């Protein structure tokens, strides 16, 4: 389904970059398949499109239908991998303006991913008197941002509907056996879904973490999983013709050549949050031990008029990866008798033709400017193609982490800010650390 065009890497890296890494790629693929590499306890996502829990999947579909019937708004509470994947898929498959569309599904808002008082008050005003439900997503239930948000929205639900009514509107996606949220959900009788023990947050979009909000938006999660299953089957066959091997090898070779930043570009505005999901996936997986390409993103054509100058002539530290979807429909450019804009040479041509030539022109200009380029080409945006792309990026990320010789499934650096925050907030047990930090402020 995916075509990886690596022709614009010529001259930047050796021609044998895939062959030179074939042995290491085979080892990486085997570690992913056998779950015995660094962080192997968190590689349950590798076979997830085949082995997912069908009973829970059916409960997800039923819960989504219930939410659609009883609520005008769904508030999804989570941070990082507990919200980015769901938002990415909803916006890519519907619209970045999903909540403004005429539809028979609830508006979906994401909370608990920040601590802004203004943002919270705005969301409360937007919800107003409308009926709403909450999907709280947290492995532990104690992560500060979502825990604070859930405390607020739980109180609002209980005030509006009473404890019994609130129980029917709260859905907890959490650990299967332990943690503060699990304990609360058991005690209160919330419907529960599982964050699998062997799937880390940034790889969890195809679990209940992402699937419940996605299904609430009316998206066919059966087709989404089918696309991921197709990717799983196709990418499991190793060798130099495997597109995941090609892309992973290319990224590693470009990194070793001295490039420091991978810029993910797409010409679809609805791709913006998919790029945000991709940035967490690669940044949190590869950015450790002083290694890794820094993941950044741009939205073309708009960013060609804001970031284009730097990309073309700034410091030569960039790798550019372009994601291109085939168009679903065609729009023919009309003729203008006055031709005031001088564009009648485009009259009668599909807009997609202009977009394709613009993309190709940009790629050539950036390559000429010293930016190696990878083009990922996919069919039109659909549940199947998006499911495929999710798995493709996840699998490449696993391969890439092992090529870098890091553990792509942990995130020790994330804990540093949390400890500082807990200490400064006065959390019990952090008293000595609190005094030391305050002396530095």
C-alpha cells in the first residue's frame, strides 16, 4: 500500500545504505517479532492488529454507540500518547474542524493535556449546558495534568447528573489490575477498558486508548484495524525490498552522515495532529543517550511561505520526509476571461495536478539546496490507509531505535520534569528536593 521513494537521497548517503544495514535490520526485526530486545516487554503492539482482544473491541463499539446516543459532547482526558493518537486519527479522517461539522456524532474535546486555567474555562463555556460524557485515559491515574482535569470533570458530572448518572457517563481506560484510576473505577462502577501492559502510551492508538474516542467520531475502527493488519503482514517479510527496512535504513544513514533533524511534511492541513503524534513517537523513542534525529513537522504549502527560506538555505542539518496521499476527488480549475491573475494556463486542469507539480518542484528545490528527501506515497485518506500508516511508522520506529542501539520503548528523561514539578508543588516525600529546587529559582 505504501511506496517509499528514496531516489532523492542519492549523493547524500552511500548507495548501499540498505545492504550495509541488512544484518542489523534482520536482528532488529527478529527482536521485535520475538519481543526479546531492549524494552521487549513493551512490544505487544507488533502483533496487536492480529491479536487484539475481540471481546473488548466489541465493548468499545457498544460504548461508542451509547455515548453517541446520550451525549452531545465527549471530553477525552489524557496526555501524550493518551490523546495524541486519537486526535490525530479523528482529524485526519474527518476534519481539523470536526467539532464544527454537521454530524450525528458528539463534539470531541481533549482535556488534561495542559494546566492552562484559560483553556479549561474556555472548554467549560463551550460545553455549556449540553449533555456530555468523559473518557479518562491514564495507566496510573496519578499523572498530574489528566488527574487534575478528571477531578474537575468528575465533579461537574456528579453535580449535573448525580453519582448514579455520572457513573453511566464516565469511561475509564486504565491498567487492568492496579493503579489509582483502576481502584476508583472499580469502586465507582465505571465501565473500564484496558491499557495493555505490553503496549507503551505512544504505541497505544490502536488499543482502547485511541479506539474509543475514534469510534465515537463515527470512524470505522474495523477498517482501521484491517489497514494496520495489512501493514503488519506486509512488513513482517524482511529484506531490502521491505519499505520499512528501506526507510529505517535511510533515516539511520542520513543521521550518521551528520543530519540532526527530520522534518515531516504533508500537503494536507488535516495531517497536522498526525504529525504531532509522529513527533512523540519518534522523539520519545529515539531521543536518548545523546542520540537521535530531532522530529519536527511542517504544513505545506503554508509553511513554504514561513519556514521555506530556512529549509532552503539555513543550516544543512535537515532530512525531509514528505507524506503524500492520492486525492479522493477532483476539482477542475475554471477559466477566467480576463485572466487578471495570469493563471489561464492552468484552466481545465485538476487542482490535484497543480498540487502534485508543486510538491515535486519543492522536493527538487530542497534537494538542490542540500536537504535529502524521502517521499512516502499512499492511496487516498481512508480508515484503511491511515491504519496502515500508523503501523508503518510504529514498525519503522522500532527498527530505527534498535539501529541506533537505544531502547525505543522507555522514556527515562520524561521523569525528570515530573520529579521537579512534584517537589515544587509540595507533594509528600519530596521535601528535601523542594528546598534544593527553590534555592535555585
